[in-house]
């Protein structure tokens, strides 16, 4: 009688979490077109673009939760997920700067940090995976909230004070983005130093 095999089957790359990530990537250009095509703040297309961004960015937590809960984490997912996030958030920031609603230097600082750390993480994958820190997770939430608030033209409904709120939330996001990036580099340096020792 043959003994049962104990080999572990790898999850398929074409699973639900990865498909959700691909949909998020495909939604990004649609969102960007809507935002730039909107004729002013009061254009309904502006609201639709903002809601589409919120829906798309919300799927980031959903696909990750499904992947971990059902053991569907794949190497492809590890690559596609940060790319999808950067395309979506980066596209939103660039569009806000094009529309004159966000200073370009803020967009550049955030994009340099995000792209730089993403490239660094891919380079480090050959040696080890550095887990996301609490600051990094908080940064992600802060980016999602601040960009969503900046996209939704709430000032048309509640008044000009909303601009102050948007500035405050984006400032918090900027600080968390820079600090979490530096923290990630320090953690990587300490791990490498520990391996050499």
C-alpha cells in the first residue's frame, strides 16, 4: 500500500488575491483619466474618480487578507502588490500636482521614497525579506486617507476649512512616509550588520 505524499502544493499565481491586484492595476489608468478629464471640482466625474480610487485602494487590504488566510501568498503577488499600490497612489499624487492642488515637491518626496524603497526591497529579496514595520503600515493607511480626502472635493459641501484639514493630513502622511523609509533602511542595515558579525 503506497504511503500518502506529504509534498506541499504551491498556490497558483492566478488566484483570487492576485486577480484583485491585477484589477487594481487596471483601474489606475481609468481613475487617472477620470480625474484629469473632470472639468473643475464640481464635475460629477471628479466625484466618480475619487470614489473609484477609494474602492481600488481598499482592495489592497482585502487581497492581502485573503492571501494570508487561505495560504495563497505567491512570489508574483509579492511583486505585483507594491507595484499596484505605487501606480495608484503615485498617479493620484501626480494628478493632484498637475491640477495645482498639491505642491510638486510633496509629490516628488513621496514618490522618491516609495519607488526607492520598493527597488531596495526587490534587491533585498535575494537575501532576506524585511517585514513591514508598524510605521510602514501606518504610513500606508495615512496615504490612503490623505489622498482620498484630497481627491474628494468636500470643500464644495463643507466650506474652505476643508483645505486646512487636507493640508494637515497630507503633512502627517509626508512625515510618516519619510520617517518610515528611513526606519526601513536602518532595519536593513542592522540585519546586514548582524549577518556579517
